[in-house]
């Protein structure tokens, strides 16, 4: 496997899209040295965006978390999350009534900024559910899986309403050796059980990439040829970036480890343009 | 849709296999009048067995529950459950160490009768899991879904061990208008998330039917032509019975309602030999 | 089921996206009366586009076929096909070598306009395939399924190259009572068999809708709120339009028939904003 | 990876089940040395059966092919094929009319021995299909895929009849470096396209193993503990054998190669009891 130098790779592009988890940060903080990458980007006038499957918080709150870790460059206007797409969907398509949500109250605050009335699945009374007109899966926390997933199933049996999944990931890293089950897996279980089609937002769906593309500020009308997608996961970052017509760089600091990369590329048929040790500019 | 008379249907067969839920009983007791069916079977020397996707209790405990509802005919030796197949699997294939289980302690007692040592997923310590050599999904109760399903996922990431699903059903009726999520749906979520292949027991798998077939006492060497499978669900009872070579009767007292029966038969291509209002002999 | 009047529905929108098959035309010509719809659109200054899963011909050739049927309004610049997306993908991502195609020579001519060298799967010699760097499924005709699908499988076993599916549909109507198997079904069979991930273009994928959105000429910066998607298929037209944030109208002249519409909407959970008898303005 | 000695492995069992392709033979003849295995079995009084996903010929014809290759021990009564299960299904469940078949005339001869009237899909006239009461997928040869698979789809749209798939394999080896597409893949494409449920016979389905179990002659009432399943494919031979409660031996002469075995076992979670270089007794 030939490894490419990350610095010489990004030097060829005007705009860089980064995945967050496994590329910029891990469960316990920043990828060591990643601040040098942001210095390089600023110095060379590159534009960049973080494209992330996350609906647990608003872009503003996500940006704050980077500040806390010591990176001020990742401002809210540089973050494209699957939660933003779910919010936009509700903005266009939701007309009246209540939106029930599966997740923390914090995840709901973000969609409430549209002026929508929301209700946690915790608080839903199935006998008074007639004015619930949409359901959104936001986060895996903030509710009791035993009682509230069962309630979710029965709510959907009563009400044929649109169901939005604001993060399609099945797991996320909770610590060095532990994964947590993400809301995408819980939503999939309910979808399979009820046999209906949910509306899912998140990479590899091209809608994430077009949303990011439309947010590019410093290079209006940039050609896709001058954008690079950097990610650690073949099935989301690389597949989605490829399909949208971008060049793609796989980094080995997250889901795909050095010893597995070649086998996985061969077995999935998902082929990155480059493979780099990490997204750190040395 | 032409409806067949249940009495004249069963009169043609020596042995009857019944599904339990939606055929003999519902969430709150026996199907009204079903005792007349057992009277008829006894009077005419028909042999019968209950073939059920259930691993929550032993056949003895299942039989007791029929006695409590007022039916003494469904003795333990007439019950074939998916839990029995899971138990048999462990008996043949499990050599040493601990079996972790997802479910109630009661569901585990049944597999402990083999002399196996078991541990609830609740009690598993991931740092001391080296002697856990199999995992069994038994029941949807008896553990905390938030913490213990996540623990299940991480146990399987640490230990490449056989995983047995003792009931493949995705839901079961909890009351007139409510479904509960069954252990089959929880197991499927973990299977999809980890990407491994679990070993699943339950209708429509032919192993359930061959197990029942081998238990027939009064008609040794009966031809499959003289056995009827009676069920309320096309995807499990009817598909499984058909595939095993049995004639099948769909009854309309459970999952498949009179107004949907024709549409579902046409759209699934699963065709019962007969359709009857219920399994009650009038 | 309440039916909406198509004329009063489209009066509320500035831009209309139409599916082709089952909405504007059928296997043997135009939907009777559809010319009145185009008259209405012109008279009222509405902009419209045809958004179609089709890679068998270029937009120019598709436009010609409307002229032959008697409609001059559907010009090439008003047609958005899945073939255009496949062509764009190759334009951005394909660097050198040969593109093998599964389909007619005519379907390949369109991608050759990029300056690419192409070769029909018919002509591929597996022992000299080292310079084939992409494979595109374009059409179900133009090759022998027995020999050439087998050759496709073996080509992909030899070469780990990107595979593009330029039309995801599984069937298309060949006559009043007959369906043909579309290239999307053939591609899916090869994808399942080899276990790799293909890159698929076509509704309900949002990339089709963003591509159409970017082609709107007369209403630059139109809000999604002022665009209506009209289609006959819940799983492609309505699901895709909804997800992209558009209002949607289901018409009953194609895949979804009046007697099935309600059952299908309930069972799939895909909910159109309107249901109309047809796309004909009366 | 610790390799087990095949001779000492089989010495522990009374009955051996062998897969055919990749274990006893390959595309161009017997596995070199396999005759020594049959000598050993005879000498030590072991009983053995060949359990194979194959419906292209009758057991008699399959046995003949072993004689031609120089092995006389594999007699017809020692062969259990998925075609036998399909034939048994028709024997129990098919009452009257015509069985349409997808495959060679030779594959149909075998089911005709039941006294059924059959018709090749090649000869079917869709306007006179009212007396076709079942469809069987037998083989990938003997018909034109372009015209006859399309005809199959339209036949099933007209007639809601049981569809039997007599071999679930997706591919088979045609030469050292080439695979052929098997009838299981073609059937799956039609099943996905029409959305109905077909009845499928073949490993890993337990029905194959119970059928073999019931055919054991020399060890009546042998415990499953004394039967070994030997195969080259994790997803069919090993998964099916394990689930049926048998010990299993993976050999590395077919689908699973030495360098991949460990990775595949880890990623699928399908765990053989033993791993051996080949089924040759040295």
C-alpha cells in the first residue's frame, strides 16, 4: 500500500472537507498535532468545512467544543451536520402540530429554533397523540430505551407521519476500546419492525455534500475538482465524497486501521483517491 | 375470498400443529371457544402440537399457563418452542465456559437444566469476559436496554463467540392496541451493527417443524400429507409450514385480519392451503 | 381518499418537476390531454423540468422523442436524466484508460461526448482488461445477458474499479400488461454477487433533485417551497421529492393505481402532499 | 491459525457429510489424492454422504459423474442435493396443472419422475398460462436470459403461484479463474423485483442437513455428536452444519483460501470446529 503525504495532497486543492470523529478528534480530545493542519490551511488561504453525522447539538455548540479543546478555527459557519439537514427538512415540509423527538432535550433545542413545538418521546401520551405530525430521531441519550422505543413503535402504528433520522451512524466510539450504539441503529430497528420508510440524513448521502458545497464562502463557484474530502470511514466519507464527484483521502487514525485498509478497499470496492497516515500536516 | 370451515378442514388430517399467539390465545387469555377445538381433537383421536416462537419460559412453564387459563390438554410434551432448539444447540455444540444471556433469569433457568453455567448480561464485566464462550438472546425483559445492549455489542467485539437467537420474532402483542418489541428485533440490531452472522431459531425455519415432526407420538411415521399447520402469520407459520411440505391453514384471529388477508397473500406470494375465520370448531 | 385538482395544485408553484414514465407518457405515447398541461405552463409563466431515471439516450435524443409524439416544449435543456449524473461523475472522477459499458452503443455515445474511450462489455477480452478503469451500467439492451453478465462479474473480480449504475430502476413498462427488467436490477444482481458497493444514480437519490434545482433558469434562487415534484411512484418520485424538501403530487396514471394508493401510502409511510387523478390540466 | 490433521479429525466421527465443489472436486476433476479418503472411510467403516447445492441433475447422474472421474464409492444413495428437496416439496404440495421450470431439460427430467407435467420457460406462452401452478428455478443454463427471465417476471405478475428455488448458490467455479452466475442469483433478482417470497432449498438451510440425517443407513439413530460436516464455504457448509448441531471442518481447497480464513472467520462470526488443509487423508 503506497501512502501519500497529507501536506502535498491538500496543497493541490482549494477547499477541504473534513470528517470530525477519527480525523480531527477522538473520544478523548484532538488528534495530536491537528492544530498544525489548521495553521497550514490559514497560511495558504485554503477554505475548509467539517462535514459530520451528528445531531446531538447545534453547530454553535459543536464549535464551542472545539474551542474548549484548543482549536478556535472551527467556527459554527464551518460545520455541516446531519442535524442541520433534518432541521432544514422540517423547515420546508412541516406545517403544523407537534414534532416528537427521540433524544436529549438539548438535541431538540436546535430544531426548536425554527419556532416548532416539540415533545420528547418520554412525555408522549399515546392516547393524546393526534396532533403529533412528525417524529425525529436525534440522539441515543435522553430517554429510556426499554419503555420509550416501544412507545415510539406504537406511536408510529397510530400515526402515519414522516419519520426523520438525523444521524444514520450505527455506532460511535465511547472510549479507547468501547463503542456506543448510535441513534441510527435504534432508528433502523424501528424502521425494520414497522416496515415503513424513514427519511435519513447523513453521509454517504450526497445531500450532506451539496449542503457543504453550498456553504463554501471563500471560493464561490469552485469546481468539484478543487475540493478534497478527508475521512476515516470508507462507507460514509469516501463513498459519499466519490459519488458527489470529489477526490477523497482516507486517513488511518479512526475506523480504518493501517493493517485493514487494503483488504477493506478490495472487498468493498470503495476506492479513495489517496491514503494518508493522518490529517496532520507534518 | 372463499373461507373454509375449520372443522371440516381438520377432519382431513391426523396431526395438527398450532401456533400459539393469535391462534389459541391472545394477550389477555384464550381465544373464546377454543376449548371446543381441544374437545374435538380428543374425541376424534387427532394428535396435536403447539409450535411457538418463545424462549421466555420452559415448556413446563408454558404448559402451566394453559392450565391457568383453563386448558389442561396442552401438556409440556405437546409444546415445541424455539427455546427448545436453542437449548438443543447448546447441548450439542457448547463445550466449556460460561454462556452469557440476554433476557430474564427465568429464561436462563431453562438452559441451565443442561448443566451449563450462565451469566446475565447485566452481571457481565467486560474486563473479565475471557471465559464467556457463547451468547444467547432469550427475552426482551430482565435487563436495561440502554446499558446492557451496549455491553452486548462490546462483548461481541472482544469475543468472537457463537451468538444464538432463541426467538426471531420482532414484536408481540402487549395489549389490544399495543405491540412490544421482541428479542428478535434487538438481536437483529446488534447483528447488523457488528456485521456478524447469528444463529437464529424460530419459524419459518424448517428446524422448528422437523423438531415438532420428531416429537409426534401417536402417529409414528405419519406422512407430511396428513399434518396441518394452523397459524395467523403468513411470514412465519404459513411460509414455514409450506416449505416443510405441510398443508397450511391461515386463521384471522391474530396478525392477519380479514380485510387484509387477500392483499397480503397476493403481495407476499405466500399462499395458505386454507383460510378459516378462526381455529374454533363450531 | 380526497383527490386534489391538478390545475389548482400547480397554480401555487413557480417551478414543476415532472417524472416522465407514467406521468407524461406511457409505453405507447403521451398521456391523453397532457398537451393542455404544457399550454397552461407556458401561458402562466411556470418553469418546468422532466426528472427521469433513464440512461439509454442523451437528453437531446430524449427531447426528440417528445417532438415525435407531438410535444415541442420538452427541450433538451428541460430534461434531467440519471444518465447525466453518471456522465458528470465520469467527468470529475475518471482520469485515464477505458470505460467498459453494459448497454447499447447508443447509450455509450452520450458518455463518449466527454472524450472518453469506451468499450462494450460484448467486446471486452478478459485477458486484456488491464486498462479498463471503470464500468458503467447504462441499459438492459445491446448485449447478451447469459455471456456478458457473466463476463461483467469476472471483469470485476479481476479489476477493483469504480462501478457506476446510471439508472437504478428495476423494471419499466414494455406494453399494457408486460414489464421489462431494467438495468438497475441486473446491476443489483452483480453487486450482490460480488459483494462490492456500486455508485448508483437515479431518484429517489437527492442528487437528481439538486441537479434539477441547479438547472432552473427562469426562477433563479427560487425557494424549494415554490417547487412541486409530480410523479407516479412513491418509492422514487415522492420519497425523493419529500426528502429534498419539495412538496409532492402523486398521480394515478402509472405505477400507483387509484385502488392501491391509500394502502401503499399507509404501508410505506411515504406521504405525498397531494394526490391527483393525472397531470392533465382540465 | 492452528491447522488440524484431517485424518485424526475424521477418526473421531462415525458419519461424515462432505460438500462436493471445493472439497471433493473442482471445475476440472477430483481434488488430487481424494481417493485415499474414500479408502480410509471404507476401511474404517465410516458412513459418508455428499450434501450439495445442485439441481442440475438427478442423484443418479451426479453419481455417474464421480464414476467417470474414477471414484465408484459416491453412489446415488449417498448424494443429498438441493434438487431432491425441491422435488420432495413438489411431491407433497403440488396438486394439479403444469410446473414451469427455469433450467435445462435435463434438470426437469428429474422432477418429471414424480409424474408431473412440466414446461420450460422457453416454451411458455403468457397468454395461455392459466394452468401453470408452480415455477421452479433449476439451473442457469437451457434458456435465454434476456427473453426468458423477462418472461418469468411477467408470468409471476399474472399468476400468484409458489416459486421454488432448487439451488440458492449465487456462483459456481467455471474454470481456474472464472466464476459462472448460478441460478440462485437469477432467482434472487426476480424475487427482489417482484417483491414476493420464494421457497429456497440449499445449504445453509437446516432442511438439507435433516434430509441427509434421515438418509443415514449404517448408523441408525447416530447422535449428531458423531457426525462431522466438511466444507469449503463458511456461509453455507459451516454455518448450516453448526446450526444443525454438528461439528464442522473447514477445508482450504475451495472458496476459502488459507490467507483469508482467519479474517473471514473473525468478520463473519462463523466458527468451524476444525480447520484442515484439505479433505485428503495423508
